[in-house]
C-alpha cells in the first residue's frame, strides 16, 4: 500500500533545510540590505551638463543637495534652455543613484523588491 499524505523529503518542501536556519539567513539578509541602503543614503552623486555649465549633487536618498549654475549660462532671453539643462542634470544624477542602488541591492535578487 502506498504511503499517503506528507511532503517529499518530509520537511514541508524546504528540501530538508532547517526552518530556524532559514529564518536566521533571512534576518541576516535583511540586516545586510538595511546596511547597504544606509551606506547608499550617505553617498553623494554628481552630474554636470552643458559642458560643466550646470552641476547637481544628490544624496543616495534622492534629495537634491546642491545646484551650481555658471553665470555665462544665465540668459534672460533663453530661460527655457536653462530649465532644460537643469532638468537634464538632475535626471542624470538621479539615474546614477538608481544605478548604484541596483548594483548595491541587486545582489539580493528578491522578486518584487525593485
């Protein structure tokens, strides 16, 4: 007569892995991720555009920390160009943060995290 019920391996589908060990590993991974996020938040990322006419610094938490604009770029007759340069520069700095975040946290490979 065939044995009924139960799970293959007898451990509920964990492949014989101890549930306590699994929980320890999950807690360690969480602590490592939090440390990585904290380290990233303390870093600054800089981008410049317009041949260095505008530079922007942002934190790893995506907060704009500084915008520098060279005087020769400020033209009251062409405010739109200045606005475009500022947007381009800020977006580039934020892309650098995203890239660093992917590199830092991507090693954890948890579906749905990013």
